[in-house]
C-alpha cells in the first residue's frame, strides 16, 4: 500500500504555482524538503528555483571594449604571413 502524504497537497500545489521553492513549500505545509521534492517529482512538476537574495535574477551584460571591436573588423596587416599572400606574391621569379 502506498504511503499517505501527511501534508496539505492542495496548499503545496498552490505554493508551487506561486513559484515557491521546495524548502519554502516544506516550511509552509510542515513537511520535509525531501518529501516535497518526491511529491513534486511524482506529479511531473518542475523545480522552482529560490530567488536570489536581491529577489531578482541577475541581468548579464557583456561590454566589449572599443579597441577589441575595431580590431575584429580590420584587415590583417600586409606581410603577416597569411597563406593568401604567399599564393599571390609574384615578385619572386620562379617562372
């Protein structure tokens, strides 16, 4: 016989829908975090991540220094040894 849940599953489902973490749900319904995790997994519910201390997710911004942006657009300097230069150099006799 399956073990009976000893917490209010309806309340747990409501809290999950509000985005509460397993630990927050466990505290609210008087169950262990492991019990909530198992209950959630059996029902195919995704894990809610607890919010960061600030209450928001960080926004990641990458600033590329202007020198790097312009360097990526420039052509390589002549005489840099690129293979295209070696194929187009006709000044060295050999014909």
